[in-house]
C-alpha cells in the first residue's frame, strides 16, 4: 500500500482543509455572536437559559417538544429523580 497521494488528492486535501479552517472561523464568530445575544438578553432582564429553551421549542415545534418532554419524564421517573403515578383505567 502506497502512502503517497496523487496531485489531485493533494489538491483536494488542501481545498478541504482550507474550507474546514474557514468554517471553523465562522463557527467561532457565530459562537461569539450568540454569547453577545445572551448578554443582551440578561441585560434586558431575561434569563438566557429560558431564552435558549424557548428558541428550542420554537425550532422543533410545540408537538415535538411535548413528545420529548413526555419521554424525558419517563426516564426521570425510571431513575427515581421524579415520581408520578399514572392514571389507572
């Protein structure tokens, strides 16, 4: 098995690495933007955690949120973190 790359593979690798580098820079900039928004939210008397949670519900939709919440409650109940009695029918 040869360890040498063809010219085309080298060119492709360089291109991919440049794109990864660019995306990484953009990701870091977006992360800083998000931090600034959370500082703004807090300075306006809002709780950043709840701002993020509200956005999550908006992005997945209320129905999916309720499904996920129900599933989480099942896990929490099974782990003994919370307890609730299911209705007997």
